[in-house]
């Protein structure tokens, strides 16, 4: 069910609509497109598994990290790929679209210096 606080003005899932609103707020603040693209990739990964904000669980975030690791990217890239969705969840919480962030129950991947 769609969150009553989320005003839908485009077609799409609740998750996609929240992302669109967040991306719009980032664009208004002048945030770099590569930052926005990172979260778009995360939501595209999630949509086959969860279409509402409340349906996203910590297990989905862990699977996202595993997905990035299997692509052979560096630990720093995996850590950054985890940071952007966390910012998205915090934004959703501040807008009262969700009450709990699934990313708060997931530890950030560690990056060790060589």
C-alpha cells in the first residue's frame, strides 16, 4: 500500500516515487549526477524484491553489497555503494515516509588500508 504521505504524481512503485522525489531534491541542491546514479542503481536492484519502502529489509541491503562485491569492485566502492542508500533512507525518515531505516541494522563494510 502506498504511504499516504507520499504524493504520487508519476506512475511507478512507491519505492520509485520516493526515489524520484529524493533525486529531485538532490538536483535542486546541485548534487552531482554520479551520486544520483548510484542510488538509481540501488533502487533498480531492489524493485524485483520490494516495491514499497516498508518492504525493504536489511537482507536486501546485504544482497546489494554482495551484488557489488561480485562485480569485482574495490572495498571502497562497495562502502560508497552502501553509503548512498543510507542517505536515501535517512531522507525518507525525515520526510516521515518510513519510521525505521533498514540500513541502520546493517553495518558498513570495512575498508582496510594496505
